[in-house]
C-alpha cells in the first residue's frame, strides 16, 4: 500500500512538471525535522530558561544568547511546514476535511501554545502558527477558484486581494508572532503561496522562497535549502504515522509547559 501511494505521489509531482527525485528527505523526514525545530523552540521558551536560571529582564547575556539561538534556529521550520501544507492541499481527497483537521488542531493547540510561550492559559498577544496554515489553505483554495472562474484583470485583481486579505488576517490576529518581531504567520502564508504558484519551476521556486526567507532573519532560507534536497516519497512506515504528527504539536507544547507553570 505504501509503495502504491508513494508511486502515485511521485507521478503527481512529475505530472506538474517537477523532477521525480529519488534522493533526499522523504515527507516523513521533512515532518520529523520540522517537529525537532518546534521542540527546540518550545524547550527554549519553557524548560531551558529555568535550567539556565534566566528571568525576563535579566542581564545574563550567556543565557540570553543561548535562548535567542534556540529561537532563531527554530525558524528554519517555517518553509518546511509551508511546503507540507501545499503538498497536503494538492494530494488530499477533500480540501474541506483537510481544513477542518487543521482548524481543530489549531484550536486544540492554542491553550498549550499560550502556556508554553507566555506562561498563561490564555494570551491574545500571539496565536499559534497552525492558524496560519488554516489561513494559507483558505487563501490557496480561493486562488484556485479564482483561476478557474475568472479571466484577465479581474482574475489577477482577485488573486492579489485574496493574498493580501490572508496576510492581513495573520498580522491583525498576531498569528505566530514570536518575540514581538518575527511574524511567523505572515511568512508561512507567503512561503505557501510561493510553493503553490511556482511548484512546476523548482529552481525559481526555491530561489524566490530563499530570498523571502532571508528577509525574515536568514534562518528560514536555510529551511528552503533543506527542502531542495527532498525526494518524492512519503516515507511512512505505517499508514497511521501521519496522524501522529497532528498530535505531536499540542502534546509537545503541553509537556514542555506544564513543568514550569
């Protein structure tokens, strides 16, 4: 079964003009690496400050440097998840069900996210980045509808309007806002649009995403470089493996946040 799904996945990639890659990271490995970066960020905002004895406003530059490095390095995950979203959109049997799953995950993850990032059960200063994936999915689906149903100037005007609206929602709702300066939500949506629009042009897609990542404090561009080594295989050992990744995010946040609450 896994071989059949993998072959269909590779065939779909080739049909859209992409190369059929047989070397590099599978989808499973991309998800695993992405989760490791999420774990690094979560530990860096929960357990590690306590271990280093760091308090907000402290002048302990060594501890502060370690925490900043953990945070910045974790931003490498942004293009990985943006790419996974686009692949999920292209290969899902139902975009609506896919969106419902992501929305449910975003809602379930919000309290653990607030606990891990602010030490509070409820905090409106930043919403978890899964909401950005939901917004990106809606934007991509809307753009697809526009491309199929409108023509000429109206089509391009509608595409721009939809994209701007999605980015505006991420900004207004502080989706994925990290350290008050890095808007992960905006970058996730932007990266997803790049991967969606330029999917058939690998080098152009990666160069564009890399430049966008470099504008957002360099490290996301490293994630783009990692994606360039991917291969067109799912890589799941068991059919249920993909569902584990849905649970990993809120569980990781919760397990790291509870000991320091």
